[in-house]
């Protein structure tokens, strides 16, 4: 959604807006009231501008389309469909639910990744601090003893000396590497490889794939429920997956449907979507309840994601703790091994 605007703010705005529209308050009055109630500094002037456009007779969907960083294409098209069908309040409520679900799914995946990343960074920082500040203090003691040092201690001292002599170059190299990676993933090829890695990587790959599929089918279902034509719904929902591999598969689906394939048949042909999604789409084509079936499937996937996140966290937390502990213990072993040997000699 918007730069600097929290998704919760958009959800609150949409929910309140739906209630006002449902109470048959004119759109201009709704926007003016919401503008007065909203505290967000970026959204408030946008609502004022939208209200001014509505007063000039501009269609509401057209008015919000001028702010794609706040109201994306899915939002705009659902509002347009709601206004055309006379069900704007219902569509806004669907939008509020959809945005809330989308945020929850994204947050669940992030929470699963955050702990192992935090533990890895902590381990690296602890080891760097020990190499820079702790090892040099013991190095003087080791040299004064005149004893042959164990190989592990020699390695630790060499690493310590390397970091002390080259820390500035290493920081510059790290910044340069991050800069190059950002440039690379900003290219289509780089983004494609990153997105492929996201859905192929061990443990998290399947989770990321299910999350991307869940976001797409939920968006697809909500658009169909809002009376947006199926083919247009597929096109609009494409970007909600936030994964270029999924988006490319959806482009192929669109091409096949335009050539006369059935929707379920096209989804099956690309070979990327699970059987349950294809079965639900096929049933929806036959029964005319595709929107409800798609949203039910998205809910099923969200439940699966929640269960898998709990399983992954329960597995990774102890593993991360063990890895960090082994790293720190390894360095302590390298430091104290010669001291123990010196003690044995003295004894």
C-alpha cells in the first residue's frame, strides 16, 4: 500500500467507509468525515484531494486511481465494480477483510523468518566482538608463555589479526556487495532468480510458495465476488502473489484462456498450482460459486501456513540456538585450550 501509510490505517479507513456507505451517506460527506477523523499525515491531504475531485463530478474509482501508492489496482477495480453493481458497501467490507487477511499471511511468514535471521546476525556479531576485543588480550599472554599454540588457537588469532587490520576494507566491501545485490535484484533477471530461490529453498520454499498462491487466489476470489469478470480478475490478481515466477505462470494462464482454454484447464497446464486449487476452480466453473470456493481455498492455505510456521519455528529455534552456542563455544575453546595446557605444565 502507501509509502509511510500502515496497512492497518487503510483497513480502518475502508471499514469505516463501508459503514458510512451502508448508512447511505453521500460519498463526498463520507470522505470529508473520514478526512477529519484520520490522523495519518499522508492520507489526510489525499482524502482532501479525492473529496475535491468528487465535488467536481469525478467518479470515485477514477479519483482514487490517481494515488496508486495508496490504492492499488485491485482496490480501484473492486471499488469500480462495486459502484457499477450498486454494492459499494459490500465490496468495501470485502476489501477490508481481504487486506486484513493479506497482512496476516505476510506477517506470519515474516515472523517465521525473523528468529533464525536474528540468531545468525547475533552469532556473527558475538564472534566478531570476541575476535576483535577478547582474542588480542589473550594473544599477549600466549606469546609471553613461549609455548607452541594449538591449531585452533592459531586460527582464531589469525582471524583476529585479519579483522583488526582490514576491518575498514571489509565494511566497504560489505556495503559494496549489498549495493551490487540491490542493483541485481532490481533487474528482471535478478528478481526472477530471487523469487525462484524463495519458492525452491529448503524448509521455507514450500511455505513461501503457499503464501504466494494464497495471496493470489484470495485476491482472485474477492475480485470475482465483486463482479469483476474472471479474466480481468486473473490479470489484476497477478501482482498480489509478489512472486515473478507465479506472475509468469499467470500470464501463461491468461494467454491460454484467451485462446479458448477453460480456466481450470489453463491452471492445470502451467503445472505450478496445487491440485486443490485446480479442483476448486473447476468446481467453481461448473457451479458458478468460484468466488466462494477460491476464498475458502485461501483460508485453507492460511491455516496450513499457520501450522507449518509453528512447526518450522519449533524446529528452527533450538537449531539456531545450538549453532550460535557452538560458534561461541568454539571460540572459547580456542582461547582457553592453551591456558589449560599451561596449567597442566605448571602442575
